[in-house]
């Protein structure tokens, strides 16, 4: 994942960060006692959710679900006789997709878990 940091688009990363930090910040502002405790708890939950979503997204980027996509494509294109050529085109398209994307949910989920642990253990 660290090798792919050159694929990070700052605007997309900023959007992910702003959207994912809305709930922890609102929760910390609303809390009357233990604002930092509430922030770290919510940030941990958001980090775990993003990590699990990032794992599924990584599996999708690696091509674990390509068989389902190929099955759906062949059901629509059953009348065509060039199945092998279509599969090669499909595989090339999936490889291009894999190379073009960065896994923002996994990256931010791990980052939020690390930040939450540092804040929790740093202020005990």
C-alpha cells in the first residue's frame, strides 16, 4: 500500500477525511464530560469500519470478485462467439482498474486506529 502513495489524489483524500471525521467531531462537541474519550472511542469505531470496508475493497481491486462480473457479462453477451477474446479484454480492463485505484478506506482506517491509540495512551 505504501508503494501506491503516488496514486493518492489530494481532493479525494480530503473528501474521505472530512466525511469520515464528521461523526467523531460532532460526538466530541456534543459530549458534556470526557470529550477526548468520546472522540477516541468514536474514531476507533470509524477506523474499524473503514478497515473492514478497505479489506473488502482490496479484495475487489485484486480481482477476487471478477468471476461474478465475468458471469454477468457473459449472460448478456451469450450470442457472441468470441468468448476467449472477450475474456482477455475483460481481464485487461480489470488489471487497468486495479492499477489505477488507491485504497483510501484501508489507509484511513489504519491511520485512524493508530491516531486513536496514540491519543488514548498519550493522555492516560
